[in-house]
C-alpha cells in the first residue's frame, strides 16, 4: 500500500473516531431550569468520555447559575461556541474524506456498521 493509501486509511479512522464521539445524542442544557428549582442533577457515573468533560462542566455551570444571570448567559455562550467548534471539525473531516475518497456519501460510510460474519 502506498503512502497515500496509508494516509487515506489514517484519515478515515481518525474521522470515524471523531464522528462517533460526536454522534451521541445528549441534551446539553435546559434554558428554563435552574439550580434552585429542586431538580436533581444528572448522575454521569464513572464512565464519561474525556472529550465530553468540557461540555459537562459547562452544563453544570449553567444548571448552578440562577436563571437570567450573567454567569448563566456566559456559560451558555461558551457551550454553544464549543458545540459549533465541534460541528465545524466534523464538517471539515467529512469534507476531507469526501475529497480524499472521492465519494459523496461519506456520512453514510461513517455511520454504517459492518454485518457480523
């Protein structure tokens, strides 16, 4: 396999890793709740992806800040910036794969799973 072939495989594996981490569906924050409304905080347990720690930190800041406070607005702004940054990275990876593999259905390629056997 040529160097370019190895590069394509590495880019694909990296993109797959990033995309699978981003594809999890999680409600990141609720703009209507606050720490003083008596709601229980979600227990994330011992297993948290290291890449999700900044998101969980910002979510906790939002939940603990009073509704309408500057701290809450700043945390929400930071969270949205982080989410948009991650979306941009995902779009760039998909575009790199699309150009390097010369396929238009890269998203299907990333989300598909192999059959057993």
